[in-house]
């Protein structure tokens, strides 16, 4: 199986030949780390078995795309041939290689940097080992299966970084020059600041947003940095087999309900996850919203659900028509969204990208740009 040709093509797509990441991309067998994955069918997730269709396997794993490897507690490694999964949420994946390299570039990794990275399938760890040498790399994940299997697959290609089962939001197994988290956090764990050497840098994304945050540790034990101009989203950190779904019960109650407030929006219907900057602002102002969408024909509906019981159902016919909006619960989430869209319409931009970042030693994070600021803890 000529995987090297596919890997070189992927490397050429992601970076220029003179990049220090070209060789790692061109010489790392991604198919070793993703032999099976979950692909999206018309109605449900379907198991894809690489060895059963080598041509499709090579095409999928050496494309610059994310491959979902775990749905809820169901890992593709353990699924029966022909398995499907209609409603579970992705809980682990092999991130698209271009984004992995983007995160590493934002980390500004030097040749002698000691780096902690999150494991997943182990492919990102392998790229880092190829770039630095495995002795400079620590790879952690909360899932013992992922750590074990990734370690075995890394060993099979001659790479032996330090591997540990570890909740990345808790105590970390060492001190580092760089921490690169390919899972997202609501606020920066204080343990990251404790594990970073002075001047060390972390790179992460904020949960529920498209924001990549980079920050350098300061002498007082905090950190300063910025929101990078690139947009990216990663799965949230989890502390067990699956994510909690606190809005499932609310969804059953309100998906066809009439709201306490009913109005007509001045803007066309927007599914917030389709607009990185709008979604990011909304998450900062009203964290924890879950979005759902549906519809038949030209009719489209968007739901916004919050664990505090707040909800929205907005329906429109056609892409330019103003939706009818039903809202209920203690907060009016659509009103928050409308204010963000008013600002975007008025100013032509939102302040989230390029914002300055300050993290106190206890992990309290403040974003600011001009007169705008928001604090997360």
C-alpha cells in the first residue's frame, strides 16, 4: 500500500516544502492512527473500516479533514462491522492535519521546547515527535483506551513519547515550555499556568467558540496573549465516558411549543454555528447554549436551548425571509443574539478576534479590545 505518496500530497496541500512541518506530514502514516472511523451518512453515523476498502481509506485519512473516531462512549475500534449510530455526539477525533499544524505554529515551538499535547488518536503527537524527537513530547488524554492504543500505534512507527492518562484540566505530569490543547476549555485551568515554565506558552480554544487563544506565562504566575485571527473549534474537555446533555429534557418540552414572547426578527434566519464570530460572542455573553436545526423543503427551524431553561424556536420559509421567533424561560436568548447582529451590522465587525487576553494566576480570563471586555472564570 503506497501511503507515502498520499502523505506527501497531504503535506504539499497543508504547508510549503521548506516548512519544518513538511517532513513530519510527509513521513507520518496517518492511516496507522485511524484504521476505523465514523462517517456521516444521510441520516446517521456509519462505521468506516479502512482495511476493508484500502482505496477509500487512503483517500479519507490523507485528506485535510477531521475524522470522528468516537461517538458518545462508542469507539470505532470496538464497533461491529456495519454499525450505525443515529444520535450520539462526537467525543474524540483525528483533527484535520492543517489545524494541528496551525495550533503548533501558534505555539511557536523551538527545537528544545518540552511540549505537552492532548492525545486523541495520537496522530498529532506523532507529528510533534517527528518534528522535535519523542523525548521532548508528553501526550495526555482522559480516556485510558485512547492513551493505550495511541501509545501502541506510536510505538509501531518507532515513536515513544511519554504517555499518561490525565484530565488536562487537572494536575499535569511535569513542567513544560509549551502546552497545546486540542480540546477546548471554558476558562484556562490554573494547573496549566503552574506547569508552564516562566515565558512558556499555551495554545487552546475556548469552548463553544471559534477562538484560538495564545498566551505567555508572566512572572506573577498569570499569562498575557491574544485571540488569534484564525477560527477553529475543538470538542470540549470531558471528565467521563460521554458529554452530559442537560438540555435533552427541555428539548422534548419546547421543540414545538409556543413561546411566552413571539416576535419577527429583522434579520434572516441564522444558525449561529455557521458564523464563527457571532457564535463566539454569543458564547461569551450567554455560555452553554446548545443549537439544533431542522426543517423540510424551504422551511427551516433553529432552536437555542440553555440548561437554565431558556429557549428559542425560530422558523423561516426561504433564506431571505425574516423568521418568526418564539422565546421562553428566564432569559431571552434571541434578544442577546439580535444585539450581537445589530453590532455587527453597525460596525462591520465584532471585537472577539484580535482581542487581548489576560489570565490571572488563579485562571480568571479577561478578553478586551478597545472599550469592550468580558471576564470568564
